C-alpha cells in the first residue's frame, strides 16, 4: 500500500482550486435575469403578428378566400428576404423622416406599451426570489451606511484657537441627481495655528548577533510612501535601506579644556553608577574621541578608554593626547562644530562616541556618571604676554627680562589667560637665556676685591627672584619651590626649568580658595588694576650682603648688586685709571690691571610656560560651568537633574516616530491625519494594544503620556489611514537640545519591530473626520454611497466661518455602503442556503469571507495547508488578496491586505466559522517577481529614453494587469514563457528589434526540493553547469544574481507571478551591433523541451 502522505502530496493540487474573486461569486446562469419569462424583442413580436395576420383571410360574398392581412406588414419587411426587419432595422426605420402608415404606427405604439408589461412579467423571477428570501425565509436586507471623509482645516491668520462643535456642517455640493450632499463633524475639533513642520524617525535594532545598534532615518521622499517608524536595516528590503547608523555616546564641556598650543593631555574620569556588574576592560577600539578645534572637530594623536574599579566604585577613564603641531582646542562654534551630536556649549567640548557597529552601545547605555573629573596637562605654551618695568616685550625677539639696567626689585611679568583662568595644579617655566656666560664668576671677576671657594660656589646660584601670582589685584600669592626662591640660572648651560606642584600653589594661596575664572578677560598688558592672569618675577639677588664671607663683602670698594650695572661704571673708571698708571717695570708693580667686562644683561631668547589644571563637577550642578551631555540620534540631553547622565541613550530595541509642531500652544490637542499605506507592514504581527507609547518633550525630558491622552486613534496603531489625536501637557516646550529647537515635539515609541507598522505617504495636522449626513433618507443616495465622494469635493463649511480660511479634502471618502440591491441580496441569500452558515468545503470559506469583507477582492482556500501553504492534514490556509478599489495602497503590483483587515478575518474565522476539525490560517499571498533585461533598438522617430520607460510600463501592464485595470483577476499558479514576453515586446509599434532578452524569476524562501516537484524545461534543466562570469554582472540597481529562465512558474500554492517594479531596458542604436552566432554548441548546452526534443522517428 503506498504511503498515504506521499499519495496526498502527489494529488494535493486536486484540493487546491484557483480561488474565487468578487466577480465570480455568482455564476451568470444563476442570476435572476439570466433567463427571462418573455425574451421577445420588437422584431420577434412583429414576426409573430405577421404570421398571425397571414392566418386572417378575406372572404368574398360567395365565401371564397380572396386574401389575408399579411400585406399590412409589407412596409416592415426586408426587401431581399421578405422577413420582418430585425431590431436594428426597425430602429432605423422609426428614426427616419419617411411617413409611416397610420395602422403601422398604431401597431408599433401598441408593442411599445406592451414592453412595459413585458418588463413587469420578466421581473417575476426576481420578485419571486425576493418574496421567498424575504417573506418565506425571513432574510433581511442590509441597510445603507454613510461614508466618511477626512478634512484638513486651515485657520485664518488672526485665529488663535477656534472651536468647531460636533455636528458642524460641511458642504460637498450635490450628487448627480441634484441632491445636496452634507457632511458633519464626528467629534468636536479645536482648530489652531499648529502645523506639522518636521518628521524624524529613529530605530534601535538588533543585529544578527543580538546587539543593539542605533539608526536614524533619512529625509522623507518627495513622492511615495515611507516607513512610518523607520526600518530595521537588518531585515528591510533594498527600497527601505534609508537608515544611517548613528554613533551614540557622551560629551563633556568645560573651560578647563581651552588649550591653544603645546603638548596637551586630557584625562577625563567618570565616577559611574552601573546598572549591572561590570569588569575592568579596555574600550579604546570602541570609542571615537574628538574635541572642538579651531578648524572643526579635532581628533587627538592618541586616545584611550578603559573601565576600572576606582576608589569610590566603577569608573571610566578617557585619556587623549594632542601634539604641538595640532590646532588649538577652542570653545564650541556653531559654524564649525554644529551637528546632531554636537552640544552647543559655551566652552570647549570633549566628545566620546561609541562605534555603533561595534554593538557595544548597550554597555555604555547602562553606565551613568555621578561625578566628572577633568585634568589637563599642557607644556610648551609660547603665546604669552611678557613685560618688564618699562614696556611690553616681543616674545619673538630677545627679551630684556629686568630692563636693560636691572636692579634689585626689578619686575618681569608673564601673562597667560589660558593658564591663569583655571584652577592650577602645576605650573612650570622654561627659560632660554641668550649669551649667558659659561662661567659667570670669571665674567664678573673684576667686580670683586677678593674671592675664594665660597664665592665660586655661591655666585651663580645667587641670581634669584621670587615668583608671585596675581589674584584679585594682589601679588600676595608667592610660590616657593624646593629652593624657596627661583634661581634664574641652572648649574650649566643657558636654560633653566622650574616647576611648582599643586602643594606649592596651594601654599601660596593659603586660606584663600583657588577658583577658576573662565570669563577672565584677555589683557594686553599688566596694569595696576589687573585682577588676574599674570605671574611676576621680582629680582631679589644677588645683593652685596649676599656675597660676603664672615660679614665681609667680596666687593668692598664698590658694592655688587643685581647684575652689577651700578658698579660697572665705577669699577671701569677705577680700573682704567689704574691701567693708565700701571708701570710693569716699577718695583712691586704686580699684575697688570684688567678692565671689567660689561655686566651681563639677562636676555631671554625663549620662554615657555607649562601648567596642569583640574575641574570637577557633578552632572546637573548649575553652579559649575561644566556640563555633561548624552548624545543621541537627533540631538543631546544635558545630564543630571531630571535627565540621567548616561554614557549613551537607552538602547532598548524600539522604533520612534518624532513629530515636530510649529506654532503649537501647550496645553492642547494635536490631530494628525496619517495616510497609511495599508498592507505594507513587513512584520506579520501588528502592534498590540500598549505596544505604542506616546510622550512629549519638556525641556530635554520626555514626559510619558497616559493611555487616556490618546484621544483618537483611527489608524489602529498605524495599520490603516486615519486620524491620531493626542493631548499634550502644559509643560511642553520649544527650547531643548534633545531635538531641534523651535518646535514642540511629540514622540510615538513602538516597542517592537519597526516593520510592524505600515508605511505612510503623508501626515497633516488640523485634521478631522466628517460623516455623511443627508437631509433625507440615506437610501435615496444609493448612487453616491456606491461611488463615494472624490477627493477635493468638500471645500467649505456651511455656513462659512470667518475663523476658518480653508477646508481641504485630500482623499476620497471611505466606508460608505449603499442599500443592498436585489442582486447582492439574492447572491448573499443563495450563498447562505448553500453553506448554511458553516464552512466545510473551500467554496464555503471563500464565499463566506467574500460576503463578510468587502475589502477582499479574491480569496483562495487551500485545504490541508499550513501557514506556509505547505501540505498539512487538518489545516486550512486562507490566502487573502485585498480589493484595490477600496484600498489606497501605493503598491498595486503586489497588493497586500492591511494587518487590521487580516486580524478582522482571523477574528471572524475564530468566532464565526471555526471548526474543531481544522486549524484555520489567514495568510498573505507570496509575490514572485518576473524581471526582464533587454537590449532594444527603437524605430526611427521614437525617443529611446522615453520609450525605454514606456516599454517597462507596458511590461508591467502585461504581467500585472490588475494594477492598471479595475476588475482584472489575480491568478495563482501561473506560468509565463520567455517567448511570450519576447513576442509581446517585439509587437510594440515603437520597437524595431531586440538583441538580448533575459527573463529572471525571483522568489523568497526555500525552493521546492526533489525531482518530483520539478518540470522539464522549467526547473529541471538538462544542460552543462555554466560558470558565471563576473563581467556579466553590473553592480548597483542592475545587479542580478542568478540565471535567466525560459519559463517562470509560481513555486508555491499561494504564489502569484507579478511584474518587477523596474525592468532593465537598455536602448541600442540600429547598426551598432551584429550577430555573433551561437557561443556554445553541443548537446551539453541544450535544454530538454526547448532545443533538445525527445520524439519518435
């Protein structure tokens, strides 16, 4: 006995008919007027009368027949055949101006009146059906239902807010019969100046490794629909790949980051509060670090980021180093640094962005900063203000430090706003002296009357100064290094380095607090009124008393102070006199007197300042100039206070729709019409109640709205066109950084897949729903309810109101239903008698659902099929194709029912036709695309560019006629051959010839496996296995992976062959190509059924 499953598999097609569309519900022979009681026309009646007249004879007086009445009809006979004229001939005769015999006119008039009796007689079957269904069986007719429409109000420029009460009348003109069409507002509407000015979308999606990544949608297209909440780039098709990956992160702004030059190192330490336990780890590769530079965002030479355990808990340390050849770090400048991830701060900004493609942004989102510590180390600052007691000096030239004639108490001032505006933790000076003698004592030997080893040791270090810091116009802050004073010269050479630690600086200030002054003005020179920004070197040595031994100065006759400039003249004069009187031959003459060298004037050829500074603050501390920012996809938030100082925004998987309203006055309600493109959701499960949460922006904090704030949601969670009305709180603001400022922002957060919402083609504010409200009986407007109201018909209020400038109806009306006519009533009643309100056969399923849901055009019931249309005993798959006439879907090539309709069908099957013997699956059809790639030469006079597009459109019309002509069927299980398409193309009057013609068949899912599912010439090919050539592929929109086919056939029971939306037509010019012949010959390159035929001799 053969296996039952295998047997079922082979014969499953017998249980799978092609489905039923709305036009096939009733067979023509079953309609009430298909066979009439009296089907005779005028010619039939006249022929009958003529035959009867021939039986009416005239008799003579003698009783013999001498004629009949047949001659009465001679004028109505065909001259050639003698038969009565047909209906068309009779119509021409009666329309002519020729006179007609009175008796014939009376006869024709009688038959015209008899036609009314005929019509009444022919209505007998319909009247009988109406009596039987209505009176005998008691079946009622469906009542009419009013249609609805969406309107957009434009307020007058002087209107702030205007109330339109429920029931306000709007005028839609008149119908074809001249009856007035009036519509009324369903709900009270407050019309304001608020307009929807901007729409943004962002998505946190999980990649294939389950890691959260942040994306922002691009600008809305000018035409067509767009993913309402954005799209998941990991699951979206090519048309929806419009998302840009965003690197979230954090930033810190602080004046301590002002660093113009030199070798600079920044260390940022964040004390963290972690949501989960974390381990020490190096994160350098995950983070992009940059700062606000004078030419834009500045990337440091080196940067490192690591997590570790700090003294008070977990901490993150960011370290960045800048070389001396890199530009300055400057305050934020909107012209240089603007962007969604650029905090508009007063100070320089250090920014740390997590590489979203690393998938580790979620780690940073779980870290919250509770304290920020910033330290900078800068060396090599050369842009200084230098000044002695006489003038401001040029740092590019040799600088006389203590004037050209320095004396004890002389001052040298060094100004640096960058360093002294900060809270210093280190200060260093690097002096480079010009022409400093190698041996100062030898240089000054003639200035002393005697010398010894003590002088030799003490002389060079005796050139000293004290260093004072200016603060509050006071020089009382004296720095003391290890030596207590500043020794101007090092032991050897012409350079000197001196550094003061944090402890030394603290000691200089004593009990006075050290505070930063970020707003310190830039001074051009030191003046007595200067408050801060300078340090002072005051020369204090050597003095003559300093250079003495046992109280006896080494310079007895002429005291030596400072650099000896005062002693020089006297010493020189004395030595000159002695030299003049010197006689080497005189007894006891001694050594020849020597003239003293000119005193050394301390000149600096180079001066560099170094410093360290520190700043610390808690996020949200308004008393501190420092700020912490969290960087998101649309902007940034200032951490602390009501917004946690996260190191990255929340990375929970979600999709967000952000609506920016201009001129909105809070509190208030915004009503937005979303023209949702039904059936375009890419996720089978629509959002459940509670999956979409609404909030509005107050400052930089999103305020969650309760469910009651969603006043209206006609879109059924963005599945169908409709109005969404949301009440916004009084604390909504237009000043914020999390989103572009100047707008009031409303956010819809979809917790789940972005594709669960259908696409949207347009969104407009100040929307309202109106319902048809005729003055008379609704049933009198059957023609209007059947056709609906075209867009643009409703254009004004009735009566007009001055506060409303304009009324627009952007889309046709919807939802109307005419009173049930005889045909529909008979059709529904007859079906009811057959299926008896049960679903047993596929016919029952198809007809019951077509009757229950006008939104369905075609339904195919697949017996013993699961949700994938695979063979499954005990299940039924219902494949739904929507009614394009009632749908506003933009994708008419591949119509898909909206998830709202699909859910209504599921509910209906669960409640109305469920059976314990079958599991019912309501599914969408699978559309398998057929794409043509051709090289076409067009006839002379036909523009190749235009007709390439026209040929693509004609191919779409040929492959998917339902998208262009109402009522055309959509067939399952079809097949099309390459030769058919080629013949179609060649038959176009604008096509000359085709040089290349390939057909591609694309479908998703796994192919049917096994030779039993294959057909020779379609998917079972006897041929060599060709190796694809890379040169044959064109990257981009033309990139096609696969082999062209000779025949494309739907691969699954619920599959429909459709046209690809973009065929590849390449125009060529006549005479530019020649036939190359057959490239590959032999039986190995032939295909059975195409060019290799198996047949008897």
